[in-house]
């Protein structure tokens, strides 16, 4: 969740009013959905922050290895899932486009974990996950409506405010907004979810729809609100730096498999917890990169960078996401 400072709201409205009507309409009509989403994200971030992501802006880059568990290759023929350890680059992040958002600010949640697996021959594949099981909405139009509602809400909005009205009509988004407010003890104690469905293809060509779950080996720990309020602004990143320096920070990556009939086209619908979960392997984060700021500027994770053995499902979000991520990359480069 993100909050639009009042002053910006006024500035945005004023600049719109300054345009003659016809170009204004033409401009609105020519913007694609990803462009409109990116525009609202920039607005929510308080404008463009040169060189930085338009959301998930505050982050830290590290490296490590991923070692597949024996069950992984039964689901997918992807090179990194066959058993040999592969190098990974990861980026931990706070949600929101505010570059210095305190880690205990509710708008910093859901937090992010992006993982890039190095494949033989120089190729790579990504997982881009966040710390809530279930996304706010299931498609790009609803995401634009959600962000627009956040951006149109001020302290002075009469009730129901635009965001109250949106959340009232979208119970899944309300659930994410409420549940992700609890601050986490640390990134080492945080669980992450791919939310979008992908399809594994095994050696025989069989297809297995699934979603990623990334569970910390140290266990999931949340802070009560009094303890959360006492934390320093960078407590999660400071703690992560200390933890990685001491020894590997580990997560188990699972595939939650869809039962027949489970929707693969709506990342806001959480599949029941009794669905079969196959352990894909262990992610070990072992080293901070020397210059995280320049590394994160250069890195461009993308949920649709897949590889032979993993394909898109009918979930509409990854493609929309990919287009908006590309716009964000264009901004920072
Ligand atoms: C329509 C829905 C979504 C849109 C438009 C969107 C948009 C974006 C954009 C523009 C970025 C910045 C990319 C960059 O500059 O490299 C970003 C980053 C990120 N997003 Fe999303 N996102 C969406 C949904 C999701 C979902 C469902 C998840 C996770 C389940 C997610 C997790 C993340 C993470 C972890 C990052 C940071 C990646 C990094 O560390 O570079 N996003 N998102």
C-alpha cells in the first residue's frame, strides 16, 4: 500500500487542468494500461526518483546458491531444478516507491524477494515474489483501479474515501491490506509467495500448474505493534546484513500444485493450504554484493523471464507486470 502526499495530489490536478481538453483526452486514450499503471506508481512515489525503481525502491542485493531437492526434477526439466547447485543473485526489497521508507511502515509491506538463477551457457530465470500469500487483485485493470483509488485518497476525503470504496468492493485486496500491516522481525523470518501461477513441464512433457512459496528456514516471526514501533528505519536491512555476514540465510522453495479446478488466472484467489506442496530446493544467501546500489540499478528482474521447463499459465498478471517493470527499468536507466 502506498500513500499519495496531499501536495502532489494538488500538483497533479493543477497540471491536468492546465492542459486544453482535446490533448488531455487524446493523451489519456493513447496511454496503454501498463503506462497508466506506471504513471500512478510514479505519482504514489512522490514523482520520479532518478536511477531508482518506481516501486519496491528500497532494496539490497546479495548472492548465494540454489540447490534443487530430488522432487524438483519430477515436476520440471528446467536446468536449475535437476540437482546441481546453481549461483543466484537476489534482491530483498520494501514495497512502495518511497526510497527511504522505514521498514516498519505498513506501506513497506508486502516486502519483496526477487531471485535470479544462473543457468548453464549464461542464460537465467527469475522468481519475483512478495511477502503476502495472495495478491491484491487478479488483473491489470483492477490493479490500476486500486492504485488510482490509493492516489485519489487524502486525509480530507469524505467517507467512504476512494480506497475505502475500492477495498469494500474487493475483499481480497482488503485482506492483503490488513494482513500485510504486521511488521516482520526480519527478512530471515519472512515468507514470500509468487502469487501468480506458472506451469512446470517435466521431461515427458507433462504439465503441472503451480505457485511458488519461499519459506524461511529460521521460521516466520512477526512483531507486535509496540515492538514494531520501536524499530529503527532500516532495521530489517541492517539485520539482514548482519545475518548474511554470520552465515547463510536459508529459505526452502516449494511449488504449491493446483488441484483440478483451482483458478490459475487470478492471483488474488489463494489456493487452499491442503494442496500438495513439493519441495523444489534450498536457497542459501551467502554474500552481500560489494556495491548494492549500482548492482540494483543494473538488475532488472522480471517474472516472465522463464526457461525450458517453466511456462506462463493463463494468469494475466505476469505479462502486465513485465510491461510495467520494463517502463520502470527505462525510468532508472
Ligand atoms: C499488475 C501487478 C503488478 C505491477 C504493475 C507491478 C509493478 C512493479 C514494478 C514497476 C516494479 C519495479 C521493477 C523494476 O524497476 O525493476 C516492481 C517490482 C517488484 N514487484 Fe511488482 N508489480 C505487480 C505485481 C507484483 C506481484 C504479484 C508481486 C509478487 C508476488 C510483485 C513483486 C515485486 C517485487 C519483489 C519487486 C522488486 C523486484 C526487484 O527487486 O527488482 N509485484 N513491480
